[in-house]
C-alpha cells in the first residue's frame, strides 16, 4: 500500500516540460533566419552576429544595421512505453505497449538584432527567445500517469480491483526572454573585441490533470471515489469484526490456561484435548492480530488516497530573472575569418505560484510548492568558428559549441558530461541579388538514465537548414529558410516497477526575416 501513496504523489510531480528548438538544454541558438539557412554562423560577418559573432559585427561597415525575424516552430515528443501494468487498462486490449505523444507549437518566435557602427565602435542590441519558446501538450498524459494509476489498480486487488481506466492531460509552457546590450571595439584593421550583458527573464506555466479514474471489478467499472468508499467499508467492517472476536478468543485462552494450571497443580497429566484447544485458540488469535495489522495498514493507505479520489489538478506558474556577461573576439586573416564567443552562466531561480501549498512526502513534488524557488540556470556557452572565402562568391564555414551543463544548478539535470555541437555550412552568391546557403549541426548530449524521463528529456540529434537571401535593394535583404531536426532514439532501462521507455522527438522551423542598412 505504500506504493500506492508513492504513485499518487509521483503524478503530482510529473509536470515539468522544457521546450528548446535548437541548441543546448536551455539555450536556443536559432535567433535569426540566417541561422536557419546555415547554422554555422559563428565566424560569419552579418547583423545576425549580434548573437552569433558580436565582435565581427563591427566589420559590416559604418551605419545603422537592423534585422527583424519571425519563426514558426512545430515539435513532437514521443515516448514509447512498455509495462505489463498496462494490460490492466480497460481500453488497452491486454497490450503491454502504449505510445504517448506531445505536440509543441510556437506560432511566432520573434527576434531583433540591431547595431550602430561608427569609427572603431559598434553599439549593439538584441532581443530573442533564448530558451523555451512554446507550449507542449500531452492530450492523453504520459507514462508516469498511466503506470501510477495502473500500479494503484494492481495494489487494490485485495478489494476486488482487476483493472483501471482514466483521463489524463499535461501541458507545459516555457519562455526565456533574452535582452542583450554591448559594444565591440576595433583594435586594428584585422582584430575586434566585444563585451556585453544579457538580461534573461524566465516565465513558465505547468498544468497536470488526471480525472475520471475508474477501477474495473467483476461487476464492471466503478468510479474511483465509489470504489474507495466500498474499500473503506470493507476495512472498517473487518476491523469491527476483529474487535468483537479478539476479546472472546483471548478470554477463551485465559480459561483454558487456567484449566491447564489446575491439572498441573494437582500433579495430574493435562488432557491432550485441552492442550489442543489452547493451540487452536492461540493460532486463531495470531491470525486475528495479523489480519488486524493488515487492515490497519490498508486503512492508512486508503486514507492517503483520499486527496486523489477526484483525481489530480495541479497548476504552477514560475518566474525568474538573471544577468550574465558576454565576451567575444573576431580576427580577419586574408580570406580566413576566425571568431570566438563566451557567454557566462546565468543564475536563475524560478519562483513558484502554485496550487501545491504544503510540503509533500517526496521531494519531487516540492519543486512545485507555492513560494519555493527552483534551480534552472542557463549554462555557460563557448563558441568557436571559422569562415573561409574559396571564391568571392563562395564561402564555407565551421563551428563548435560547448555547453558547460555540469557547472549549472538545474532541478532536473543529471549529466555525465557537458553538451557539444558541431556545425558546418556554405554560402553562395548566385548573383548580386540572390544568395543561397545550407548547413548542418550535430547536437550531442551526454546523459545517463537518471536524467531521462517522460517528464523532461533531451535527445541527441542532427539538424540541417537551407534557405535564400534576396537583396531587394542594396540596403534591404529578405531571408527565408527551413530548418529540420532528426533526433536519435534513447532507450532507457526498465524502472523499479518494470516500466521501460524509449524517447524521441521531431522538430521543424520555418522563418522569414528582413535586414536593413541605414
């Protein structure tokens, strides 16, 4: 019965969803359409460099440079789950397999990059959704919900339960709004450096609901609350009967023991009938006491289920903000351009406003306790890139991103090592008006099973992007792109109750942007 309490509390804990479209665990790198066209922008010279290569923006030339971008992203998250517990589901057709899919949409992801270059200085500003960016909805819940209710059903077999049914829903929304401001300085004709700050504001909302829980019996499906009432009546009736019988049995034992004592005092052998009666009464008493203890335990466990007789309805909003420095460098060597950038860790403590008012029996639930602060640092990031001009109209580039995840404090983080990304791409000017580009990115996480669950998971992936740039005039360029991510599958070993999960995702982003030079 203790497992029942743990399962119900686990349901309340299962509401954390993270949405990252491209980049590390909590970092979106798709902050400009030119990234979607070709993600290897770490050493490129362009207005999108306000994010990817801020030191290089200085080489754009004097004047005011502005980039306005809108992206549309669609993502799915799929958990394939196996458990013999699912066979108890009324509508599961005796199958041990279920697939749970969540859909995440971000209709509009805006970003702005601006720079004013004058002499040896470049003054820059940027705004983007630097983490999260959408809402993920699991219309039919997740394996944690399903297996928890299934476990409750299996543990209630003593009361006649043979299966279960339920409705479940989970939704998570997370946005990290990033505002950057900084300046680049031209040391000489080939070298520039950058320093700036990013203000990060986090806003998240989580909802979880499990209702219409039913327990299947030989007489058909029964609402969970009615089943609890019947189970409580069974326990109360059993305890009442024992309370009535136990004194009678103990009185009988006392009488037989008194008779035996009289035989022993007279020095007369005790009749076997009398000793046999004593043994029988003592066995009955032992059985009654054991049953009483079992029923008291069942009574306590059923009391623990009382808050969930109508299901679970959890809502939690979180907010936080943090500030971190950014430094960068760009060096031009003929046809070769080299650049690097380092974003310091942003300390984030998300404060809860939640329906969970009291501390729970397990720590995971306390993540959503009202007024609590949750660790959700944005990791430090080092990027290194190179671009080489093969022809005046053809450029190739490469980059490397290293996320210092292990140095952060994150409530759900359980890492073996830091995350890495490897990027390659090329741009070609078809003519003075039209440019095409394409590139790819490999994102590699180093997670262990403890950091992978249906509540929050990341999967290593390959991404590719391609698009065009069209110069409407010599001062206005329009960019359009498509960005697709192909995710690996991650198979996790079965957990303590035999549930095995496999995780994967899909992701697609399209975007349109306009660059101005004034």
